C-alpha cells in the first residue's frame, strides 16, 4: 500500500484542510505514515501569516532534496497559504517539488497526482478564488471531537494581515449543511465540535437568507448528545450582545472566547484597521464578564507594528493588566508583502521590539499563572483528549485550560471529574475524583 505523510503549519483552518487531504488520499487507497522516509507522497500544508513560518517551510523543502534524490518517485506536494501566495518562488527555488496547489484547489489533489504521473512535469494549480468545501469529506483526527468550518476567507483587511489575500473573501457555508454535518458527527460519537472561521461573528451576512452566528450557535446547541461547542476566531467589532446571551444561556456552548486584541493603543488599532478602540474592547470584556459565569478569555497581540511607540505599547500592557486574559498568543510584527502595512515607515529598532515582546510575555505568563492558581481545589468536568508528557493523560476543561493527571488510556474520549491540585502558566495538574 502506498503511504502519505502530511505536515501542517499554521492555524486550525489549515489543520482542517489537512484532514480533507487525508480523506482524499485515503479514498485513493493511500495510508498515513508516521515516518517521512517511508512514504510515497509528502504534502506540506503551508502558512503565510508570518515570515518565520515561511522561512521554516523553505528549510523543510530544502531538506527534502536528498530524499527525492534517493527516491525519485517520491511526490512532493506543497499546498496552503504560501503555495497560494508565492508559487513562483517555490517553482524557481525548489524545482524538484512535484505539485503546488492553492487553498481553493484541495479537492483537485487526487487528479493532480494522476496528471503528474502521466505528464511527468511539475504541476502548479492555483485558483484565485472559489468555494472548494464539501463538508462531508474530511477525516477528523480525534474520534470524539471535530472541527467544522462555518465560513471561509475574510473581508476585514487588517492592514498587517495576508489572510484575505490568500484565502479570499468571506463565504459562509449554509446553516443547513453545517447542522447536518454536526448531526452526522454526533451520531458517529463526536461530543465536541469546534466551529471555525477567520471572523465567526460576521457569519451568515453573505447568505441569500442571512442568519447570525448566534442563531447558528443556538441551532447547533440543540443537537442531542453534543456536549461541547467551541468556536474561533471572534472579531471584537462584530461581537454582539445576542452572542453573549446565547453563550450565557446554553450549557453546551463553552464559555471560552478567543478575542484578538492585537494592540491597546487607539492610534495603532486605527492603523491596523481593526475598527474598534481600546475603550470598545474593554466594554465588550465587561459585558462578557457580567453576563457569562466563569468565562475565560484568550487573545492575540502583535508588538512592534510600524509606528508603534513606547506609550502605544503601554496601552497594550494596560489592557493586558485590566483584562487579565487566561492566555495570550503574542507575536512580533512581521512585514507581509502586498498588505497595506508593508509600506508604512517603521522607525523602531528590532532590539526594542524584542524587549517589548519579552516584557509583554513575562507579564502575561505571570497573569496566566495567577489565573490558573485560582482553579486549585476546584473539581471541573474534563474531556480526556489523549496522552501528554510523562505518560500522563491530558484533558481539557470547559474553559479550554489543559490539565494533566494519571489514568488509563480507556478514558480517552470520555468525561471525568478532576480535582485540580497544581497550576503552572500553561497547564494544570490534578487527580481523578473517584
Ligand atoms: N505579523 C505578526 N502577527 C500577525 N498576525 C497576523 N498577521 C501578522 C503579522 N503580519 C497574528 C495576529 C492574528 C494571529 C493569527 O496572527 O495576531 O490574530
Ligand atoms: Fe487577518 Fe484581520 Fe481577517 Fe483576522 S480578521 S484573518 S487578522 S484580516
């Protein structure tokens, strides 16, 4: 049997796309391989959000050259956002890559593989736009939880971000199709569904019969047997009171909101084209906290945006101190060619940006640690997701925190009550309650 190996960079949407690729290759009679040296096809699903991921990709493709010399029949396929964005560079620098396919070409992969074998020339297939999603055609990695994308692409054009250029304009998937998919997954044993979109809060506006994200959530929450519904990412400018209400009212909608702040300074937020102010953001947090019991909040923050000064950065620190996020994903600004921000003058030194970044990370780590400490002694319900480090089981609380504890493998995919006994910045420890 022929084997494939898929490597995935980047966000959850890319992880989902890789699950689609797995489905397609399984159907063609391939099987997954744990080892890159053993396989007949390598697929790299790339990310273009920051330069670091792009450089890592080039290192990876470079490393495959020797394997290709040893195994000339090996097919190297590059898909995802960097394939969409920089096909010419990949073709020029890595002529031994066999297939380059874009974010709107995933369903074509099996026919591209056949074509490549026939014509024996490298193939580059990039659609500029389109809708390429058949929701029933993916293989969810975990039997008990699954992603479902609800919209593809993004209309926001935040000035630093490449996503609208590589994923296209926002297209919502019809609610009926999403609900049908969720029902089918639940009937197969899935208990947790993560709804995906670049901006889930603007879901449904483009449909012939517009539906709000809250209405969609409300419908999905009525599926019998669906214990946990998660969603990401929320954009503050579109987060409605209606959404806060539905989360507060439905016990199976998890009270964790990932709400990217990006920056705390109003000047920088405007330059980023985020379309909210620091005050708007703090008000949303206040509304969430006053309505949703035990809510947890995570965020994304960029430091060193062009033109950011120390006093701008201090506004970011101020929001972080005021909100006390459970966790923050922090990034140093990375210039992306073709975005609006790439022409902005950037006078802050790299050294200074790195110092701010470190300061922010240290502050947030301390806050994450203190927030996790508050959970010690509690006995939350946990979905056991698999094995973590030191042979311990790893589970997830409703609020998305991870907890490690001793237990047997047959608990994976089940709910248990855990007494929390310890806390670090990024995870908790505990014991199963007998
Ligand atoms: N530089 C740094 N971080 C970025 N992000 C998006 N584009 C860039 C960029 N050019 C971050 C944002 C976004 C997260 C997924 O990645 O914080 O929310
Ligand atoms: Fe990028 Fe902004 Fe769209 Fe998020 S909302 S994908 S940061 S353009």
